[in-house]
């Protein structure tokens, strides 16, 4: 699938478009993603310092569980059920 990206002067991704979806991104400071808007739906991110710890989508709170590098590995809902899991491979993600 081919995608096109829009970046700003700080080299932050501001938009992404492909045949199925269009997204817009909102940042705080240099590199902290605050929110994204995709297909009419907002997702907001919650941080503790510089570490993302949660996201809010459709008025539902989801918790981010990161690895030692701060990359999200799991997303769980309020019922502690896994709703997303990273697809990790030996030398890539």
C-alpha cells in the first residue's frame, strides 16, 4: 500500500494519507505526540514525563505498557484485557 506523508519544519509527521485512511498529528514541543485524528476519530496520548502511559479513544482509557526502550509492547483496557500487542521479530518490529 502506498502512503504519502506531510512533515513540518521540525521533521515531524503532520499527516499521512493512503488509499483507505487519512491521519493528522498534533505535537507538544519537539517530539511528543499529543493527539492524532484518523477517519473522524481523535486519539489523545497521556504522558508521565516523556513516557507515554495511556491513550484515550472514543472516551475509553487504554494503558500503554512499554519495553526498556519506551516502545509500547501492550495496550490494555480498563478490564486489564490486552487489546493490542506489538509484533516483535528478531531484528525488527
